[in-house]
């Protein structure tokens, strides 16, 4: 069951909209969502541990992460040499990866199928944009859609780069994932990912990028053309000759 506490003072219109969107949202898990002016807090008991995650596009941690120039995400999606300007994020989630890419000048369209996540992300983008002079928010557009439907309906190529970050399967031998992912696993799921990847290869102007756990097999066992690695994840790049 979803409970909502509204502590927002300045962004009344945005918080009212969020309350309207989520007022009768049926959630199987128990979750307390607290609306603040700058951020949202998600709290739940997961495996008998009280787990809270706060999300905001003005958090100094995310801003700092976004500024890092040599990260693998940028190398995978943001190749200046190949003039990759537009990115379609097929799995928006918390919108962090899109925010990082947009901070480096790319034009991002984010798709999210889950109504709760979409509504929360929409709120966070609105309040961050209202409070900030940073033009990064001009580069971010959010749509609510199952990405498979979106790609099926789209005529021709959709963007230079199509980006996929499906939820990773829980792995018994690995450590508990971060709080953001624990909460995400409570709220949403993957839809049509294998099919989405197949169609993405036909709809990307220049490349498809897939985020994977470091040692996981490639998506659909499809060998990537390029791989960029970090400590626990990697980005598989598929060049599309369109
Ligand atoms: C692991 S999260 C992405 C995290 C994101 N990259 C970030 O930086 O916050 C995966 C998201 O994809 C969404 N998703 C899964 N299948 C989808 C589909 N077919 N269409 C749109 N969104 C989808 C899920 O609801 C979830 O929010």
C-alpha cells in the first residue's frame, strides 16, 4: 500500500499534481512516499530492514557524479567524434543516467512505463527546473510509455543512440544492491526487454547501448562491438549501420 506525506511548501502545483496522479495508486508493497520541495523520499521495510532512498536532481552527489568527464557511460553514449547528439533512454527509472548525459550537452528523451516512477520523475524534474538556472533541464524530456509500443509506433529512426538499462536480476551470491535499486525493485519491473533490444537495433541512428552487471552475459547473447567497463557494471555498445 502506498502512503503519501506532503511536506512541500513552495511547489504546491507540482505536489498537487503528484498527489492527484498517485492518489489511488495500487501498490502491492508498503511504501511511504514523502514529498519535499526539492526531493522525494521513499521508505519501506525490505527484508526486515527499514530502507529509505532520497532522490533529487539538485543533490550535490548526483551533480558531482554528472560532472565526471571520463565515466564509461559518457564514453559509451557520447562520442563527439561520431556526432551522437540525441539519446532515447528506453528505461528512464530514476533518470540519473539521462541527467548525466544531458549535463554533457546531449538531447535526452526518457521513456518510463511505470506510472508511479513516471509521476515521481516528472515531479522531480519540474521542481529542479523551477529552482535552477542550469540549462540541463532544457535537454531532458520525459514521456510515459512502454518503450516497445513507442518504438513500434515510431516511423523511421528514433535517435542517434538508444539506451537500455534494464533492472538487473537479483543475484544470491552478490551483496545487497544500493537503496535506490532495492526501492526500484519494489516498485517496478522490466517489460519486453529482449524484444525491445531487437527493435532498438533497427531504430537507432548510430548505436544501441546496454548497461549490464560486469560479469553478466550480453543481452540476448548478442556480442557487442565495443565494451566500456566500470567496477561493477559495463556498457555494451552495438553500432548500427543506418
Ligand atoms: C534499472 S531502471 C533504470 C535506471 C536508470 N538508468 C537511472 O539512471 O535511474 C529500469 C527502469 O526501466 C523501466 N522499464 C522496464 N521496461 C520498460 C519498458 N518496456 N518501457 C519503459 N520503461 C521500462 C522500469 O520501470 C525501471 O524504472
